[in-house]
C-alpha cells in the first residue's frame, strides 16, 4: 500500500485530506504544516506520495517541491491549490508536480488523483 505525507499549513485542511484518504483505504504516514517541515518529513518518512499545499509560510509548496525533487527526482507530489491559482499550479507542474487538486476538495477527485498515481507506483 502506498504511503502518503500530507502538507498544509491549515490543520483543518490536513484533517480533511486525511479523512478522505483514510476512508478510501489509503495510508497516511505523516503530516507537515509548512514547506520546511515537508522536506524534513520527506527525508525521514520517505513516503510514496505527497499532497502539498501551494501557499504556506516559511517555505511555500513550490519551493518545497523543488527541494524534495533535489533529494528524490522521482518524488510523487500532488499540489493542492485554491481556485484562481492557475499560474502557481502551472509553475508547480513545470517544477515536477505530478498532478494537482483544487480546494474546496471534491472527495472523488482527490481519491481518483491519488489512485492514478499510486497505481503507477506499485
């Protein structure tokens, strides 16, 4: 089973994503509340997949994505963005994100996106 790290500066968003993933039978192995923590947790936990918020304090999601991909060029990162952040999503995809999901989350879209990536990991 694929392991997942959830990164978002809002605790309620992490909880929402975790609920969606756990209810879909996926394994969440860690959480981080900013980009710096995300990079540290990625190195420590070595998850198969990361959900990464774009806008966060200390180190934003795109910078964290770039650092994680320096550590692991094959990292599977799905960006989470709010509506109207198309330019940031495009930059994230160009920086190596595998996909993105838009807030407010649609449960089916989140699960479908994760499954598409995790199926290719196995």
